[in-house]
């Protein structure tokens, strides 16, 4: 008995040995071999921070350094002003920073990263109101993915209540927005920032600096997130 109500036939119904042997030798059309699962490249951890208190952003950035290590890029001072969605909760105006972190991370760490940043947001609550919003994401050569706790048609569930939001895709030499991309992430200025971060990330993968010289302290491609 294998499962209730299911009896194994006296003679194997599936010729497993021949089946797997056939898979091992099978080729896709045009002579290409079938894909094999392999570990992906490490990715660049980025984050968006905004708060009604400009000095609080620097304090929270210090907390993020404690979690993820030093940043290797920080945007100029910006405002979160493409929507007033958060005004009732957080106030107005909202000061904003984007950052990327030097250490490369595993793509499957996005859920834990989002849970950690949620915990950090809770640390700065004023009653039930947030004083800071932190949106982490992963930048790779192909795409920018943000972490979110909100479901929507284009978002893929990961685990522990966290979804992956495909925000930008790299095509014809630049990141490009999609029909559902947040308006601020679709701005040319913000896209230019992420294009520059992608170039820095590409050099890290190659182990060279901006002048083509070998990096003395190349962030490890293995190991843990922190």
C-alpha cells in the first residue's frame, strides 16, 4: 500500500529506469540541451527610505548598515511626492533616500530582508503611525524586484506574507518601467540612478573597479546575507 486506496501493480506501471535515462539524453529543439537548475548570481540589495524627518533617515540608514553592511551608493536628497498616499499616516512633506549596499546577497534572501525592515519600521512607531518607510529590493543585471506585503495581479508570492514585485526590466541598454510600475520608479532620473547602480554591480561581478583595475576587497559571492 502506497496511499490509501492505491495499490502498486504487480508489474511496475511506469518504466522508471528507461524514463529517467530518456530525460538525461533528451535535447530541446535546434540541438540545445535542456536547462539544468543552478545557483543564480548574487544580487545587489537596494532600499528606498522616506520619512517626514530628514535626520531620521540617517539614523535608520545607520541601523541598516548594522544589518547589511556599508552602502556603496546613496542618492541625493529627494522628496517622496508622486503620491500623497502616506500623508495621513506620516505627515508631509516626506524626505527620501535611495541606497545600495556593497555586499552582494542571495536572491532568496528578499523575504527575510523585508521582515527585518518591517521590524525596524516598528521600532520607530509613534503610537500606531510610522515615522519611516523602508522598501528593500534586489537589483540584478536583468531586473529590479521590490519586496511587498500587498498582493496584486503581477506580484508573485514568496513566503511569510511577502510578495515579489517586478518593478523594472533591463532592455536595450536601460532599465524600463512596466505598466504597473510605481510612477516614481518610472521617472527618468530614478531610472538613471539604478542604471548607474547596475554598472557598479556588473563591475563587482567581474571583480574590477570603475577604471578596470582588480578590486582589492571584492564582496564575496558566497556566504550569508549578514
